[in-house]
């Protein structure tokens, strides 16, 4: 009896050790697979599993590559800063020579996410495009949808709306295939917002209506985001009653402080359009706490317009420099995007010029060659003609001499 009790205690201790010790290769693989399995639904749990792996710097080969990829993925999904690409580069380097297409494409995609967070949009675009080139070999529709979506986001942010819409239209069937309501609603919302930018309000209205049909199946944070964007659409199409209703619904749901400040700005705009000035000022001043320069610019523009309409010289004098400052910041951001395009165009023009110069060089070289060949040939013919004439003259002289000797 006593020995059985001791055996049970030992087995229990061994069980606890096996659950907590992440050093053995078997335990590392188990923790990696658990992190992978819960990554999409519970990325915070995936992070916990990965942190249970002891001495990750001692991992090698496939385990090291999987760990680096999964940790980057978990950090991105938990909105943690990705300040360096050294971690994901290990996965990219490993999967470039080994592993299947899914792992290689996923590593490229998440390196693109790191670059995008760092502001390296050109590098991010290149990596997303490399991942896109592998889509014919992929069966992971979730990953395929993400690749298309983020290419759409980059094009949207650069105001290439038609190209962005094409990518969003490719992403949506992937999300429908895996039957993910959150991603499907997000994809529909992306298409709806682009339709607004393109002036296709009827299509946007239809898409937003479909988005709202997914609300019971998605979490509160996404609901808040969707209600906000639907409210903006209703406001832009002068449906102020509907806009007020959905924006207020957004404010009642849990969301980030920045999202709430954006909603305050939208609600203030709605009340201004409805001539409900008593509710506006406090909302404008709440929205001014936003770190988003576009939000602040819109708020200052509205406050300045209100001051002008009331002919309040003191407020005009106060808000003019603030609006100019915010507008200048927005302008510099837009110029930064244009500079990227100008540099790309400039580099392309330089490349074309180099090619043209190289072509001119070879044309000149060949021209010189044929010209010299022509001169040589002309000289050859000329010398042969002179020799022929001399030979003929000599022959005539000999013939004349022979004739004279006979006489």
C-alpha cells in the first residue's frame, strides 16, 4: 500500500515536471504545436506556450525556425512592437532552403509585417509580393487572405484605390472559405470603404449592410470598429439619424482610447450638421486628445469653420495657426509618400538612361568598327587598283619594247 502511494506521488511529480519543463526536444515540439494550434483564436495563449520554452536561444534547426516564426506571429497578433527583424530572419533563412511552401510564405509575410511596423513600406511590399507569388502552391486560405489584405492596405494607404479593391476582392473568398465571420466582415468592410473613396455609394451601402449581418458572430472590439465605420458612411451620405445611432453604439462597446476619440470627432460632426451646437464643443475637445494627426486636423478645421460662422475673432485667431500646423503635418506625410514614388521613378529613369548610354556606346563601337572596316576595304581596293594599273602600264611598256626590238 505504501509503495503504491509512493509510486503515485512520483508519477504525479513527473507529470508536473513534464508540464513545466520546456527543455527536452519532445516538450519543445509539443509547446510549439500547441502555440500553433491556438494562434488564430487565442494568440495570447500562444504567447504563454512559447514563453514556457526554456533557453530558446539554444534551439537549432526546424525547432528554432518554428519558434522564431511563431513568436513573431504571436507578438504581431497581440499588438506587441516588432522592433527588429533579426528573429523572423532566422525563420526566413531556414525556410528558404527547407520546409514547405506554407512555412516559407508565412515567414516572408511576417517579415513584411515587421518591415511595415518599422515604416519600411517598400521592403514590406516586396516581401508581400514574394509571398503572393507562392499562392498557387498554398492551401492555407487564412494566409492567402492575409497576403491579399495587406497588399490591399498598402495600396489603400498610398491612395491606389482601384488596385487596393482588386486585392480586397481576392481576399474575401478566402475568408468565406474558412468560414471566419470576423475576417469576412473585415474584408467586406475594407471593400465598402474603398467603394466610398471611389464614389460608389450604392455598392458601399450594400456591402456595409452585409457587414452588419455578421455582428452577432464577432467580438465586441470588432463590433465597435464596424459601427464606427458604418457611422462615418451614414454621415457622408447625410443619413444623420442612422449615423448617430451606430456611432453611439460604437462608443458603448469596449475599444481602444484612440478609437473612442475618433468616434467623438465623428459624433461632433454629426451634431454640427444637425445644428445641435450644445453637444458639440465638449466632443471636439475630447477628440483633440487624439494622437492621430488626421483626426486633429479635421477637428481644428471644424472648430475654425464654426468660429468663422460666428465671426468670433478671438477663436479664429486661436485656431488658424493650430489648423495650419496640423495641415502642414498631414502635407509632409503625403509628400513623404510622393517622395518614395518620385525616387522610384527617378531610379527607373536613371536605369533607362544607363541602358540608353550603354546602347549608344555599343552602337558607336560597332559604327566605328564598320567605318574602319570600310576604310580598310576602300584602301585595299584602291591599292589593288593602283597595283593593277602599274602592272598594266609595265606590261604595255614591255610589249612596246618588244615591238621596237623586232623592228
